[in-house]
């Protein structure tokens, strides 16, 4: 008798494989802009609010500094953003979109509708799925915070 659930019955595998499948759908849509999915996530956060600290950007994207710093450096080398020392504390780096980075939002705007055409779930089911995924993430985050106390 097996002591574990089969792979196809594991929640972790279902979430992992679905996430990978969605990211694979993004690749050809982001490729014309020379963007990876993680770079796109950083830009999405900055298009909502830029001139924020690296720490704030990490909180928004859920990327740790070891992941976020190389992404920001790459986007900076492409001319889409700048890292500047904070006026209040020079140790704190602020992330600011350049004019080119701001303009890129208009060019990339077609990515989401194109992706949506490739997913057969209704809008209602997508909203439910997103809410469930957020709830799982928030529950895990709360558990991690309790464990670190």
C-alpha cells in the first residue's frame, strides 16, 4: 500500500504544473519585447506604482532580494528603469521607471488579452481560481510568519 498520494492527486503538483503551463503561454507573447515572465511581473508592479524601494518592490512581487536584484539590473540595462539612492537614506535604493519603461506599458498592453484568448475558463472561473490561489498563498504566508516568531 502506498503511503503517499499519487503525483496527479497532489495539490502541489497541480499548482506547479498549472503555473508552468501559464508561464509557457506568456513566453511567445513577451518574446517580441525581450521580456521574461519574471521581468514582466516586476514591470507590472512598477506600472501600478513606481519610485518605490527595492524592498517594497519585493513585497509586491513576492521575489526575494536574490531573485529581484538581478531582474532589476537587467531591466535597468535595457533602459526601462533606474535604481536611485533614496533622498532620506542613501542605503535604500528606489526603483524608478524611465520614459521608455513607462511607454513600454502601452506596447505590452496586448499581452493579457492575447493570453486570455488561450485559456478556456470563463471569466467567473478565472476570478474564482485567482481568489483561491491568493488564499492559499496568504494562508501559507501567515503560517510562515507565525513560525518565525
